[in-house]
């Protein structure tokens, strides 16, 4: 506490633009005493604390650092509540938690960061319309963070969410402005840090980076084939692109412990099934939907497990903590399979079994 009050006395005086003489005159003590307090050579008598606090217009708790401790505890409590709502898929309650936190701590970067995350992930899939008020709030927070925060994690997320939000708003010029604030992939923080660690720390960081870039690379292929180049690719070329992403996943995750990558894999296989459905190739549709169902079900139901794949086996246990209050991935897949494009093979026994298997664990919207 003594170390804290020493630091606080200096900080408060400089923030208030006061001199040691001003402070000493207010307390009717010597400048030498003030100087010793700020150097930590001795400390104010307890009777003086209320007057010192009054001089700087703070509470005694703030003066002693107790206020900071309580603030951290309150923000940690907001984080715990947010995590519970995120696990259950209750995005509205998650936003409400951070809005409450913002009212209590309007200028705290951790609170604003939490609110920015909650606002973005409540927006749902890219093909859904944005809530304009929430998009405006996210943009306000992101711009404030880039202008005033020195926290690199906060700034990185602000750049990402601002870019994505402006893309979804149809403002490509603004989206490109923020995208250009990011770093090149080959000089990203994750890549550069690989060269700064040794021993177990290096192994862990390399594997974490491999896991991150595996997801990034395959999602880039997915987005490229399905969105960016879909109008210039033939169906066979698009199919080859998706199968390339599958090969990359299988090469890196060589023990089948896909974890969070299962979400991307069922989506890839679902796209493959859609391509095959265009040609009414029932055998391929069944093959791809079976794999899509396998990964969607695994993603929704798997518990914790130890990673065994060679390039990811030092990352520790995979902790599948999220539950679904509204809908899970199996439900999303089930909705896709219900599309009329699959009607030509709907009487197929294997197709019926896929529907039954996915339906067993599909959780739909409660609203």
C-alpha cells in the first residue's frame, strides 16, 4: 500500500498540474515532507489522508490504491459474466453486461474492448443485415481505441472489426483504409515472436502460430473459392480448391483431433456437396454430406481432449467449453440439407440416415 500511495501522490500532483509548494501550502507542512513522501522515504500520517484526498478530489481508497483494486475486481466480474453468456450463446445478454460495465467505467480500455467484441459477434453471419446502431457504436469504440490506446491487442482487434464492419456496410473505401493499418503477414507479431523464444517457450509459440495460420490459410481458400473467385472458377476448379483446404487440414492435423477446426471442415464439405448436387451426383453428395455431418457433430459434441497431432501436441488440452442457447452448427447444416437442390437424392437411404444423425443433436432457435 505504501508503494502505491507514493506513486499515487506523484501521479495525482502532476495530473492536477500542481507543484510540491502548492500541496505543502494546502496541508500546512514543509516542502521537504512532501518530497520525502513522493520518494517513499516516509509516508503521510493517517490523519492527513482525508485532506490529501480532498486536495486532489479523489477518495481515500483511490489515494491508497484500494480503488484500483476494487475496479479490477469489478471488471473481472463483468468478464466472468460475459464469458458465461458467451458460452450459452446469449449475445444480447453479453452486450448488456458490457454496456453496464461501460456506464460504470466509461473510459476503461478493457471494458471498451469487451463491448467491441460483444457488438461484433452479435452481428451474426456476413449475409445478414447489420444493426446500424450497434455498427455505429463499434465504429466509435474502434476509432477511439486507435486514436488513444497504446495496447497492441486492442488496436489489432479494432483494425480487424472496423475493416469487417465497413465491408458489411458496403463502404469499401473505409474498409481498405483500416485494412492498410494492419501488418504484412510475414512480419506479423506472431511470426516475429517465433524467433525470440527458446526451448519449451519456442515450441509452444510455434505450435500456436501453426494452429492460427492453419485456420487462416484454409479460411482464405474457402473465402477465395466461394466468394472472390466463384464467378471465374468452374465448378470443378472450385471443388479442387476446397479439397486442397481439406488436404492441408489433414496434413497438419494428422491424428484427427480437429477441435475448433471442425467448424471450418463441415462448412467446406457442405460446399462440396452443393457443387456435386448441381450435377446430381448422388454418390458424391452422400460422401461429402457424411463428412460434413461428422465434423459438425464432432464440433458440437466433443469434450476436452489431449492434442496428439505432431505439429499441435504441445498446445495442451483442447477445452470445448461453449454451449448453445439458440442454435448449433448441426442445426445450421440440417437447414442447408433441407434445400431443394438435394431433392433428387432425398429418397436415398444413406441421405435419410445423414438427416437422422444430424437431427439428433441439432439445436434450433428458441426465439
